[in-house]
C-alpha cells in the first residue's frame, strides 16, 4: 500500500505510526494521521494546517487530554490502521486519481480526512476552532484545483 504514496505522504504515515506507538495506542487512527501530516512539515497538508494555526503541540495536547488512555485495551488492526483510517487512506487514493495524480500526497490524505467528516481528526480541527471547510478550500487552492 505504501508504494502508492508520495515520499512526503509515506513520511507523514510513518510519523502517524510513531505517534500512536508513543501514546501507547495499538492502532493508527485519524488523529495520528493528522499529527503525521503536521509533523512531516513540508507537504501541502502541513503548510495548509500550520497556515491555519493548527500546531503539532496543540493537536498532541488535545489527543493526550481527550483520547489517550492510561491502561487501554490494545487492539491490533491489520497494518495497525483503524478501520476508519483505512477507509480514509482508500479515499485519499481516489482523491489523487480525481486530480490525475499517480501517487497519493499529503494533500489527498487531508482532503479525504475532511471529506469523510466523522472522524477524530476533524473533531480535533473543530475543537481548535478551525473550519474544516476552509482547510478543504485552502488545499484545493494550494494544488491549483
């Protein structure tokens, strides 16, 4: 699956996995993908998120306060992604195809996260008082769509 992603998207997903592991969560969820997109730092998604005031520190703080649990039951999904995160990565590939791209980039992952709408990452974005719709439009502008 990783070969379908750009280097930046692969880096973001690797950061997502590291984030989930450091929080002792046995799955990679949309919140971890959001962290990965920011932490990657150079992709379209990182630029759009940081330009809108979404910081790595802010998101991590909220994950720790709202989601992380001390003695959680670890459930290992295939490849470690939660079912919703897998669905979003599949949608990211569709977004890339929609824009005529052979590889899926960070911008496509962010578009898919926002488009799906019912995930922890979007709830975190809303909690940070940032409009997911504005992020979506900003990504489209950034990629010249």
